[in-house]
C-alpha cells in the first residue's frame, strides 16, 4: 500500500490528542511492510531496544549471535566479564563471524579468510594479508579495523542496544524507572531452562505491548488471576516518553505443598509485601517485579504481523535456583505461561481486526486505557520526529 508521508498524516494528530479525544494508531502501523521498515529506524534504532539476556552469556568468552531487525549482531562476554555488542561481521569482506551461540576458543575467527578478533573486538591477526606468508601489510591498519561496537547496556539482565548511537546514556534516558525500582537493585538469579520459554505470536509487536500496559482486560481474559488480584486492586503507571503499565495492591505468593515460598528480595520496604508492578519499557521490553521474583519479556518483531516473546523468570535469592526449589519454580513458570498464553487470542484477534478498512484506530477509556494511550503517543512522536 502507499502510505502517506507521516509529516502530512493527519492521523498522527488524532493519536497525539488527549486521551479522552484520541484515536489509536492507524491500521498501517500494524499491517504495512513499508511502515514496519520505517519503524525500524524511527522507533528501534534511535532508542534503547532489548535484544537478548545476559544470562545467555554465562562465562567470559561466550558469544551469542542475534539477528535484530535484519541487523547481524553479536553479544559477547569479554575476558573481564563485561557484556558487549558488536556487528557480527568481519571488517574484511563482511562475512558473518559467529553462527551459533557458545564459548569462543581463543579468538573470534572469520571462517572466510581467518581474520581473528579478540573478545574486546580488536583485530589481532590477518593471515597472508600481504601475500603468502606475510601476515601484515602497511595498507591494513589493524588498530582501525576492529569489530564495530554498538552502544549497549545491561539492566535487570536485559541487554539493550542503541543502534543509531545517538540516544542519551541509558541511565539518563531511563532514570525514572531505575529510581522507581531502586528497591530491587540487586543481583538476579536465573536457574536455567525451567525458568524460560518463548511464544510465537501472529501479531504486531505493538499489540503485545499495548495489551500488557493495562489491567482493563483482566476480568474477561484472566479470570483466574482476577479472582484474587481484582481489577479494582490495580492502578495505572505512567511515565510519558519512557514507560507505562499497571500495578496491583494485591500480590499473592506462590506456595508449595509444604507451604514453602521463594525468598524475598533483601531489605524490601513493607509496601512490597502485597504489591507488584508490571511496565512496558519502551519500545519492546516488558518487566514485572514482585517481592520474591521478577521477569522480563523481550518482544522480537518479525515483520508487521508476527512477533516472538522471549520470557525469562528470575529469583531474588540464589538459593531459590537450586534443586530444592525445582518443583516450585516449575509451578511458577507454568503459572506465568498460562497467563501469557491467555493473552494470545486477544493480540492475534486485534491483529486480524487491523485489516478492517473501516477501523479508525479505536478509542480509549480515559480512566482505564491511559497507559496504552501513552505508548501510542510515544510511537507517533517517534515517527513525527523522523519526518520533521
């Protein structure tokens, strides 16, 4: 389809209106390959986007290739234990360097001409570059031909990147949520495969974010959850241009057959005894925090009408990742998987609905939908900034 240049698109003005008068993003934001391609730059490249989990780099020397929006990237834990992200291509002829996740033995070696890079990205070897037996040449300056590093930051075990390299520092851009959740600023523990899963969803990634933002759907989509953490127990969380979501005043710890529970995060204020919060961290990461465990969801877009949700659960005490808590962890993972799967028919149904030519973006409840509206406004502003 031909999409009107967004700087002249009056639909954006409707999205940017106050919530009581606003309409949602128009259909082409969910169905158009052209709009999706523009979104890669307008939304993802210019901001801090989640691409993976630091847990998947368990030791120094590990590397994990990531294809993010068509960009071949490489997450690496260097010799000092720092997570870094590089473009996963050799500086010689652009060959992809690493195809599979795992430990790097010695150096990152290009399979084409065997140029070799250290874990910090430095170019260390250029075999026969000056002719047979001549491993150096004055025209090939190794000091300037290291791997191209992408600005990255790890927070709550999510690896974020700023592909364009022009976003404010992560700690500045997201100071509000870092401060809001300062009570949970401690190491997280991950137990392994029993605490992670992925969901392949036939929907645009934004619909998964929008659904997560609000509690309005709880009585009808999550009746089991709503039975004890009711709609009226929830409150909106709103930080314009950064994140939005929901919280609850009623959180019930999961207990095992013998009454055992997971241990609390250290030194938590009393307010977290019964509270929990869930935020959409713009653009594509969903976080949840509770007294005894947390989770993160990275939403990976695959074109305009498919997404993969990568879910990882973490515990606040390393003892809760041991074998004695295996059964309780399995129940916790299964419980959350059920909750997230209950949302699938909703986000996939909305995706199909975005093909209705008469749908105008929809309306918002000024009371219940304001976190979702904030996300729509943020997306619209990203496009408007690029078009200006």
